[in-house]
């Protein structure tokens, strides 16, 4: 547990340092202290790259080609399908919970509304978070605890690591699923596929419905349509999870 907490502190430390340094450099270059989408995207990309390089170079995490050589393309495929199928159920669960403060709502709006924001949200963030939270943190927890205890602990750490109450319930939910996928395969690649699809869906949905407070009933017009969408989503999610259960294995 101690090692996992240290990894989290290092991850957040890099985030804090880059969050101070990059805007400072941006101010010197542009002459403006205003926070812009470009500065937010640059900060996220630089932070993600540094985290990835540090954790892989220090061998706290590992991206081995061994698993991909098993050609388990079906696992990657069903990971993406599961992520897409959980979009509506996750949104519905969030709507049933008390509203939590969104500390970075303005920053997210700026990044998601920018076409270059996809690089930060859809590509770099999933890679960096899987390297750190599954490749390093969960890997260390699995050496100390039983699998499901380690998975739950890593999901909690993943949730807390977002530092934003509004994101924590969803992060906890997918953290459990991503932890299960890592435990079953010993690779961060299936989790990266899921994480990429999840964040890509969030990016696309935001650009279709820019109002972050929009509800499912506003999208689907009636409660009947919402429940139909939930049912249809479950017809996607449950077979996807079953297929993952059948296909996932270590190299």
C-alpha cells in the first residue's frame, strides 16, 4: 500500500509542477496570463508525457509487447464495445446520485470544445493514467493483497487521484472494471483501449451536446426513451463483459 501511495503522490506532484511551470512559460511567450484552451491542452500533454516517461523509465510500470503477441484482438474489440455500451448507464447512475461539485468544469469545457483537446483527453490522458494507476499502482497492490482487494483499493485511489468530486463516482466505477481487466491479462493494453473509447465518447458527446448539465431525458425526450436506451445499452454491455470474461487471459 505504501508504494501505491508513493506512486500516487509522484503522479500528483508531476501534475502540480507542470500545472505551475507550463502556464508560467505560456505567459512569458504570449504575454497573457489568461488561461486558454491551448495552455490547458499543452499542460495536460506535457504532464502526461512526463508521467509516462518517468514511470516507464524507472520501471515502476511496464508496457510489454508479450501480451499483444498473443493476438488477442477480440479483447481489445470487446473492451471498446463495453466502454461505449456503458456511456448511457454511467450517465444514468450519475443522475441518480446527489450532485457533486465540479472543480474543473470551466477547464474541461475549454479543452473539450477545442479540436486539439482530443489529443489531451482522448489520447494522452488514457495512456498516462493506465501506465500509472494500473501499470504501477495496481501492479504493486496485487503483490500485497488478494486480487479483488487490490482492485478495489486501486479503483479508490484512481477515483481520489482525479481530485474532482464530480468525476470520482464514474472513476471509481470504471476503475473497478479496468482493474479487473488488468488482473486478468497482466497488461495495460485492454484498459487503454477501454479508456480511449470512454474518453473519446465523452469528447464526441460534449461536442454534440455542449451543455455539461444536459440530462438523459433532455436528450431522449421522454422517460420511456431513457429506459429503452438503458435497456439497449445493457444488451451491449453484458455480452461485451461476458466476451471479455471468456477471452481475457495472460500471455
